[in-house]
C-alpha cells in the first residue's frame, strides 16, 4: 500500500543471525539447473522450534496487525493457528515450514501479509527460492495456462500455446493447489490467480517459489509438458530443461538511479499513452514528480485531448496516484473516505528484538494514535485528516479525458488510485477487476518479523484502512467501467485488445463531437 511496501526488497536482505547462516548451505546459481547437495530446504527443524516461531507470529499479529479480523473471525483465526500448531507437532523441513507460514498468512486474506520473497535472509533465499524455473512466461485464462513468452528452443511454446499439464499434473489442478498460498485482500481471487502468473515482473514470482516447494522434483530433471500450440490443435508432449533463477529475464526489484521506468507514446494524433509498469521508486533518484509536472504542462500546451494511463502490470509503490490526481482536479479532494487505524500505540517490549523496519517512529505512534476501543487506535499523522490524505490541485490542470487500464495486479497504491478515479469521476477504468478490496486494505508502514528458530521473515503491515460508510461495501476489487479481458487469440497475435478498445472509444467519442 502506498509508499512503503516495496522498499523492503532492497533494504532488508541481511542474514538473521549466524545460527541460520551456518545451518543452511548456500545453493550456487549458474546458467544451468543443478541439484544442491545436501538439500538445505530439507533441513529438519525440531517441532519445539516450529511451535515457538508460530507462537511468536501469533503474538505479533494479535498485538500489531490491524487487519487480523477484517476478513476472518477470531474463531477462524484461532482454528487456523491451532491447525498449523498440530502440523508443527513433529519435526518439519524448512520447505514445509515456509509453506505452512505462507498458507497461514494467505488465509488471513491480507494482501500485504506473507513471508516476503525479497525479505528473506540470503541463506533462506538460497535454500528455498532458487529452484529451476519453467522456461516460459504465462498467464491464467479461465484456469488455462497460456504462454506469453518463451525462452525454450521448441516452437511448441510460442505465445498463445496452452500448457495442459506439467509432469503429469493438469494445469488447472496445479493452480488450485497453489491458490491457498497466494496473497490477496478478502475474497479477491482474481488477485490470487494473477499472483500465480509468471510475467517477469520481479526477481521472484509466487509460482516460481510455491510450485517447486509444493511439488518437489530433482533440480536436473526436465519439465515434461503436454502442450496445445493453438486452440483446436492436437496435443503434443514436450520435454524442456528448467532455467536457473538468475538466467530467466525479470525485473529486479525497484528501479535504481535516475532512469525513467515509464514510457510516453502517442499511438494516435491527440492521444497520449503513459505506460507505468511500476511506482516502486524508493531507490530511484529520478525526479518523477518533476516529470509529471512537465508532462501535464506539455499535454495542456499541445492540446492533447485524451490521456491513457496503463497500470495493468503495476501493483503499487510510491504515492504517484495522488500526484496525478492533483493535476486532474480543480479543488481539494479526499483520496478516500477511509479511517486509518493501528492496533497499538507503542510496540510491546518483548516483540522489539524480532522486528526490523526503516522508520523508528513505527515503534511508537505517540499522540498520532488516538484510542478507539476494541483494541484499535485512530492514526492521524501530520498533513492528514481523520479521513486520510487530502489531495490539493496542482497546476497545470489537465482538462482532457482520462482512461486508466486496470487489472488484478493493482492491489496497493494503484488500487487506491483506481478508487479515487472512480469516486470522483475523474476518468474511465478499462480492463479487468482490480486487486485490493473495497472493504479496505492494509499497508503504509511495515515491520519485518524475523522468526528466530526457522529464520523465516514475515511482513506485518501496521496501518489499516477502514471505510467510513454506513452501507456495506463489496468484498471485491473495483469493477472497470469498460470490462475487457484478453483471449488466447490476442496473446498469440500480440494484439493488445484492451488498449485497442480504448482507442476505438476515443475515435467514436471524437467523431460525435
């Protein structure tokens, strides 16, 4: 959510104590997949250590997590912890422990709570996150695994091909088996499925982590696939070697330096298209605010009547959305009618040794936290109101039409931006239902909880957004004004159906004027 979640990726990759580093052997990463020996993921962790870490996690959640009971009742949370405690009543491997914590945190239905791939120690990373990967990228279309990009030499895996099974397991069954480990807010399964796509959006993607942990296999063994090259074509069997984690292209965390990660195009006269694949600009020295000011000045000077913002691959990051909205409004507007709450004013002393963060102010909110009762505090920090952030107009104002391409990836700052656009009628949302949840999400500040016996880290968000509304809100993301989703044929041909639909509507609207 907003400006803080992705920052953890690069700031907190330290080893959690010499005990963990000594216990787990590092796995070499090369251009070819080879089996580590001995297998550090198979290291047995005593039951007492597992249960000790689980008790610490529960203590942290009950003391700090504002969304603990937003989507799950206290009885459901009690039952989930009890079930994992029984599972941890005997020794388990490190891989089994990681899966157990991932399943428990996913059950919480908070999209910012999970054993973050980017925040694990180097030892845990080497043991669990570097398994050989499928040599292609794919999307899920109605439980169908459809190739979008291939790194294999076989022509059977060209874009648009459907992978029917992997090592004898039907693709739909694999998806169903991995969904309980996928993070999302509330009942937003579209986000859970989107998480399990492989699109090169990061060094670690959920499918790459959970598939080999859930279905362990020898590292040197090739993947045995059943493939259909195009709809209606005959199936064929294909054997492909896995790719080492470092060999498959992917975006590496947040952009660094002064490079502009966005791309501005004009696909047609009078139409601007700004592709924004990320807002994770914490490590960047690039002046993105200055870029937006200049862009909107240029749009106004040149009379560009339509602006398309492509956010489909953008989960969130910095609060870029408010900077955009500031150029679209003529008066102050609230970013959202949300009350910000935390579960504590000051962190209990017994938890502090296990927590890391980048802002010491998170340990004690002080006067910013006002007690509400029911174990909640209202959080109002400098520059905010009780209903959260207020966005003030910023010159120049853009008076043209705004179109926003959205989808299930949008679950943090981009979800909030889509909510603001919808609430104030500032543009047209096109694409698929967003991630996030209209009943509120968490984020804004985080602790990184280091479980000392297993060495596993879990992200714990500290601020919850709670709607100020008398009417019940849907347990879902935001439905677009113009719903569209790509077909297999679109992927095969490289056609961007969603963008084409926007351009067609712009032409129609311009003709009517």
